[in-house]
C-alpha cells in the first residue's frame, strides 16, 4: 500500500463525488468493513476506506490517478457490507467517470481499454460478444498470443461463440447510449 503525501487539495472534491455517486461520505466511520471484504484490496494502492478519507481531505489528483479506482470491479461487496449504507461501489464508479471526463492520467489503461471493448460490443450487438471483446482488447494491448491456448480451449468447449448473438431491438439499445451521453 502507498502512503499519502499531501501536495494539493481541492475543497469541492467531496461535494463533487457525493453529487455524482449519491453517497454520503460523512456516514463513514472507517470501520474497515469495506476494505476487509474487497476481493482486490491486496492489489490496490489505497484501501477503499482510505480512498474515502482522501476524498474528505480533498486529495483529488492522488485519488483520480490511483490504481484502486480501476482495480475495483464494481462487485458491490463493500456496499453490501457497510454498516452505514455508504455506497462505495457507486463512489468508485463516480471516480472513474471523473478521471476520464477530467482527463487524468489513467493508472491502469489496460483495464479502461477492456471496459471500452465491452461497451462497444454492447453498443454494436445489444449483448457482449466475448470473442470480439477479447480480440479487440488483445489488439489494443498489442498482446496477441499470451492467452492463445486458453482461447483455443474455450472455443473447443464452446465457451466462446464465433458469431455474435444480437438483440432484436438494436434501436432501443442505441437510444440508451444516447440517453447516457453517447459512446467514445
Ligand atoms: S464499511 Fe462503510 S463505514 Fe466502514 S469504512 Fe467502509 S464506507 Fe466507511
Ligand atoms: S465494488 Fe470495488 S471496492 Fe467494493 S468490494 Fe468490489 S472491487 Fe472492492
């Protein structure tokens, strides 16, 4: 885990996060239940409850440039375990949005690239096409062969469809993307 060095603070940061996530940060009493239950805590540079403290201190740049916000998979375990109903998963989601919209350096660009592949697949087909997602991700990462044998095994066991399955109401799906501000 990294230590926190206070360089620059932003007083509005906590308000911004609360507005986007609809979470009340003042309810957090740092009991560590969220961090204790997070399956990815060991790999994070800051534990989830530490992220809340950093937001309260206005450490915007440090938070938005952290790996933690990208290693979070949105599993909701933390939100379910919080005794004070602080929605940590929504907070992490808001922080990712802010990091993208405000052009912060993304600490884990490979993870963002994977998210984009998934979203693009849903935009095109209305469902995820796992083979296409994996291929596009691998091409974007210039890493074509590291999982090649695993991919072949999945194809052999029919875990990957060669062709995408498409929803009938593709216009409906696209209108959802329009409502949320489009796709980059
Ligand atoms: S579980 Fe809730 S109250 Fe406890 S540290 Fe996490 S966010 Fe704060
Ligand atoms: S939602 Fe994110 S922070 Fe919360 S437990 Fe899951 S991975 Fe950890």
